[in-house]
């Protein structure tokens, strides 16, 4: 089995380098979802980096598309493209734009950006799999701030109506969004209760940075209804001055901050 902790550290280093080199991007919500994507792409999902469009593969939707540095770093670490390309993030003519582009980036299964739309896309993909007799799973990562979008709950209602047990959503429950604490801006709590009311199977994960807890939660998914893992995480996880700070939702570190961040993550510029 791959050393998931080492992989997660590499991904965090790449996220910092991407954003620092571009002088633009979203570090907070990228760093908070690292363990979720690491487990999915290195242990759970049926995918082949050498054949990104392989028929019957599992698919992933990054509904909180502004966390694209996380998805790009994970795909590069998994071998979908060279890690050197990460330094083109948000540059003119780069295919690694601020939001994922399924037409140009190997491994990106859905273009996302406007919040709230990713879960709807994932629902459609899961329905398509059902109609095609395809047993593959569809995974989606949502931000907790994103849950304020009404479209999320229309999609949630559809997922349970169509008994989409091939859909597994994750909520990156870090409690912060760009304008501050989610509970102050637009309170979505209780998140688990809301999904349960829409007839989803809800699994709470106390520490969304603990691989064992995420793995154990995935073992509790059920058949007959969609599943959601509500994972408590820390925005900016792994970089001391970014942790639990709304100000790092969409800010790039300067050179000194980048050096400190990478030093804390065991890396260098």
C-alpha cells in the first residue's frame, strides 16, 4: 500500500508551490481536502492515469472548483501529467486554469467553477451509469460554504429520488468561507441532519485528515440511497499561519510565507 501520509505531504507542497508561483489561488480549501483526495485517488477509485478516459472508470467531481490546486496536485502526483506542469497554474496558455477544465486536463471528469453545480453534474453522471448498467462510482467533494447554494439541495433531492447508491459525496466541513465563518455568513448546520432529511445515508467523520477514519466511513456506505461523508477538517491544514484562517481562502503567500509553509511541510522552493 502506498504511503498515504507521504503522498499527502507531497500534494500539500505542490499546492503551495502552484499558488505561490501564480501569486493567485485558493490555499485554504485546497489544503483542507488533501487526505480525502489522497485516499480516493491512491486507494479507492478505479482509475488509470495512462488511460484517463477509460470506460467503466470511477469519476470524481470537484464541486468546489476554486480548490483546483488540490485536484491538479493530486492528479500530477498520481501520474496523469508531469508535476513540472503544476508551475504553469493560472498562467496564460496553461491548461491548468483557476477552475478545472475537463476538455484539456487529463483526469478531470467535470468542469466546475460556479458553486453548487458540481453535485448536480455528479447526479447526472450517476444516473447515466445506472442507465448504462455501469457499476462504477461517482465521487464528489463539496465545500461547506457551498451548501448555501439552493441548487445543492435540488440535486440532493434528485439523488435520493433516483436511489443513487453509486454516488458518494464528501463535505469538506472546515467551517470557513471567504467572508468568514459559515455559521455567521449563512448557517448550513446541521449538515448531517439536512442530508438525512433528503433521505441520504449520512456518515460523520470526526477527523477528515485521518485516513483510517475516512476509510472506515467508506465501509459504512449503503445500497439503495446516496451516501455522504461529512468530514470535519481544518482550513489551511498543515501550514500553521493558514490553519483556521478565513483570510487564506483566496490569498497567495509571499516569498517569505512560501518558504515558511514549505519548511513546515518538509519541502523547499
